[in-house]
């Protein structure tokens, strides 16, 4: 449990979870049922199909959210943290040195890549579907939907750099009001047509699937919209803990969602023409304007949660070596998890604006939405299977059928959405492939660079022996050499001696290591080895959710007998200039892409928070 969780009361954490975790799935009633009947594969709004779809929505929520995420996957935390990369780190630990490692790594990276597609589509479809309520209020306002959506989203992305701590305090209360309104509108409508409740019987879902297999299969592509955001229960687990999320789901969010979907179904049983926008038509005419305002606020909150998640994934990817160093701004002195990544923020903004003006309606965007979500859910099922069998050691005769059934459900929903590839489904696939290529190219190029740097250096003990044979002029103070390789003499050290022919009174070789856990205890962070002859080797360990801070780490070294005075310490960094070989080990375009990323990466000085006036950079030409 994080420090934030331990200091907060359960009620506070539950309200916070309602505001952050359930924003995405909580705004799905705006469009999910409408898209099932009036989307790209429309169906007749008849009693049998209404009850069948409602039953399918209810049991999909129960299977994919309640059973899969709440009951199973939330148990597969990585020291309290969740999300695709946290799950990947845990599974990688379980499959280390096995043939499954490569397969697992690629799956985890692709899940993270799919998340970026999801984080672009969610703000666009959520806010757009809320503002489209203006068309219900007054059809002549339809021309203002896109401009208002653009203004709201521009404001949302602009405030990211200021941090969301203050605004975040209002997330929980606003979403509590939202879910209460969902439930009340649903109850009023169900009261007028209580027969709709028979759809809680799974027989109606089975009859719907069997009676018209093709149309019911196509409808799965829209039904899955009811569970978009279900994966957030696992992703945001580290911020709130398991109990508050589960308590909020069972006592508040799940009942409100079910009541609203069944309320929409009751309205359609009475008036099939309400399919044009069953969510807004649940409300009385005098309440439409307040509902549009509240819905817009709820969708902004849902979008905020996804954007914050994209920042967290970017930071984890940098720490785990899947992305180059980039500027990461901490927007809160109290919450370590509140970060702002400018590059990610404005990349998302451009993509979201392109989606809004390119697709122009939430209905068109719905076709693009499902593939990213169902792909992520399918990968989560595969990854958690490794935890079930290797860590928990469940009985295979019980676990295999359960996981197999969940995977079949995921596959059915993914297949139904794959049919919509040409109708917009191509977008998340393109984004995912571009993200996957970026992540794997950086990982592969970094491995090749480290390999080549190893060939250019010499063993440290051999280097120290050479210093003894040919003593150098010694200067006072301390030299710190940052090196990403834990073995061998750093290239900056070799270049310093080659060009300046001097050795400092004390030479410290620091390597920053990222552990496959969210955070490292202070007692385990620093490891110091006295190599003799004025040389020390220091390992500084951070979790993938932490931000490295070298000056702070040097202060911690004092408790272990190695004191530092930053005013008398110089930092020597190596800056690699990479050029491709005549026959590069990667495809030339990937190598050039890696070189471009390397050149544009944030400097080690800024990333590790080293005082710029104490840094000396030495260049090294490397061919890979």
C-alpha cells in the first residue's frame, strides 16, 4: 500500500476512485446502447432484440469487469501497482530465462502500444458524445457541436502542465453526482416499464445470439463499448488500493450503470424512436441543458484519467528502457504519481483534434474505439494466465477452463470489432503499430549500443592496474562518472584520462538500475563497493514508478560512509554520437529512427537532476 493510501480514510479513497477509476466506463451509457442499434450495423428496435442486447450488456459487464478484472486480475498486482507494464514486469520475472520471455515481452509492449490508441480515442468520443446532447436540446445547435468539443478538449490539454491536483478534488464529488443521476433516470424509466428487468436472465442473451448469429455477432462490436474503461480498475489500482475500487464498483458504480442501461432499454420498449439518443431522452426536457453540462464535465474527468494514465505509462516506459529519456515534470510536491510529460500531452492533443474533425461524430468514432480496448483486454488475459499458473499455482483443471472461457469472450469481441477495420478500426491499429515500432526500436537500438560500447571499453580491474603502472597527475576533489553499463571502465573516464592526463583524488562510478518493481525501499537503494586505488562503484536502484535523482542519491551515500560535497564534485558524462555501419544489424530505417530518438532524448544532466554547472560532457563516436 502506498503512502497516499495509508494516510487516507477508506471513504476518501472510495470517492477518489469513483472520480478517477470509473470515469471512462461511467460515461459509456452516453453512446453504448445507441451504437448497438443505430451504429454501423443497425438492428431493428424490437422487443426481442432490446431484451437480448440488455442481457448481453449485463453479462458482459459481469464477465469482463466483475469476474475478470475485479475478482482475478486485480489480484495480480506488482507490489500494489497495476497496468500493462506493471503486469509485464511481474510476468517477465516469472518467465525469466525461459522460452516464453520474448513472447511475453512483445505482448506486454503491444498492450502498452494499444493503450496509446485508447488514450487518443477516449477524450474524443467521450466529450463529443456529451456535447452532441445539444442536438437533442435544439437541432439548430448541431453546427456548434464540433467547435465546442474542440474548445473543451483544448482547455483540458492546456491545463495539464499546471497539474491536476486542485481540479482532481472535484472529480469524486462530480462523478458521484453523475452516477446518482444515472441511477435515478434509470429507475424512473424502469418504473414505467418494469418488464425490462427480465433481461437480467442470461437466457435472453443466449436466445439473441442463437436466433440471429450474424447480426448478434456484429452487435458485439458495439456491446463492448459498455465495458470500455474496465481495464482502468487494474491500471489505477496503485493510486487507491484494491478495497476502495472493489467497494466503489459493487456498491455504487455497477448498480448505477445497470439501472441506466435498463432504463434506456425500458424507454426503447415504450418508444423505439428514442434510439436517436436514448440517454438524453431519459431526462425530462427541462433538464436537458443541465444534463449536457454534467455529461461534459463527466467526460472531461474520464478523459483526464486516461491522459494521466498515458503520462504514467510514458514514465514507466522510460524507466524500463522502452523509450528515450524525455522531460517529465512533477506537478505535485505531495503526490509522486502526479506527473506531466509535455511530449506525450501535445502528441495526444494533435491526435485527438484530428479524430474529432476527421470522424466528426461519436458514432463514427465508435468503430475505432473497440479494437484498442478488446486487444488490451485479450493481452491482459494471456499475461495473467502466466501469473495464475506460475505464481498462484491454481489447479489447472479449474483455471484452464475459466481462463479459456474469458479468452474466448475477448476473442469474440475483438473479432467483431476487427470487421470495422475500414470504418475507423484502422486508426488504433496504426497508432499501436507506430507505438510498438517506437518501443521495440529503442529497446533493440539501446541493446546494440550497449553491446558496442562494451567492445570499446576495457575491464575495470585491468584499467586500475594500468593506472598503477603509469601514475597520472592527481587533482583534488571528486569525479563522478555516470555509466549505464555496470561493468568495465566508463568511456567518459577513458576519454578524460586520454585528453587531460589527470586523475581525481576520488573517482566514483555510478550506475542507475531500474528494478522490475514500482518502488525501491530506501534501505535497498544504494550499494557501494570500494574498488581500491581511489575508485568506488555505486549502484543506485529505482522502481519503474520512481524518478531518478542523483544529487539526492549522493546525499544518501553519506549514511553508508561515502560523503559528497556537491560544490567539490564534478560529473563526467559520455555523449554517444551514433552512426550506422555499412551492414547494420537492424534495418537501416529503424537504425536511423533510433539515431534520431537518441539525438532528441533529454540530456542525462536534466533527467538525473544533476547541477548543470558541475557537468563535463565527453563525446564518443559509436558505429552500430
